[in-house]
């Protein structure tokens, strides 16, 4: 637990009293049976490090922050998820879909490349084929933070 709690984004874990309001208010938990924020917080508290890092559990969260609004302790579950993901990514446990988005961001300045129908629609209504991106600026930031090495090793 301290490994997560000692990161800037993971401090919320210290506030958790396992009341379960995050799970009952989470929109993702209604649809994805595996996603249970309270259970994930419990696993962190109990120190189930490897089980968490090597699982998909921290990757379902959509960062809507409903759980933060509802948590009686102000425990920021979404931020704890980010802290766990950072740790998992450093240990090369980033799911393929996230790794593909990260690579796309580095190569094009976009997380997702616009699909053909969107490109056509833009042309139909007189918009340029694609928005320009600040690709070089994005690459500069990603290199400075070491993110490019992280995704290259994936
Ligand atoms: S709502 Fe807050 S205190 Fe309750 S289980 Fe979730 S994180 Fe813990
Ligand atoms: S931030 Fe994540 S865990 Fe919290 S309610 Fe939204 S999807 Fe659920």
C-alpha cells in the first residue's frame, strides 16, 4: 500500500474506510462485473501488489470522478487508479489497447486517428481534411517525461 500511497496520485488510498459508495455509484461497475473500485482499494490496502499490477482491474476506470464526489472520506479512487496504472506501465503491464493509443499519440499527436467516414464528412461540410496537431510539441513532452521509452519497450 505504501508504494501507491507515496506517489503524488496515490495518497487517496490512505483515506479509504471500505464503505463501498464508490462501487455503488460507479457507472462502469454497472456494466463491467470485474470493475469494483472498493475491491481494488481493498486489494491495495492488503498489499496484493502482483495480483493488481498483472491484472486488467486498474484499466477499466473512465476517470469520471463520480466516486470522488460520493466518497465520504474524499478518497480519490480515480487518482489511485492512475497511480496503479503508472506502476503497471513501468513494469510493462499496459494493455495492448492503451499501448496502441500511446504509440499513436507519439507518432501522430492524436490518440485515435479519425476514421474514413469522419474525414469524408469533414470534407463534405467544407472543413479541412484533418485538424492539425502539435505533433512536435507532443513528442517533445513525451520524450522529456520518458514516456516514449516506456511505450517503445511495450
Ligand atoms: S467511497 Fe471512499 S471510503 Fe468508501 S470504499 Fe470507496 S474509496 Fe473507500
Ligand atoms: S472515476 Fe473510475 S472508478 Fe470512479 S466512478 Fe468513474 S469510472 Fe468508476
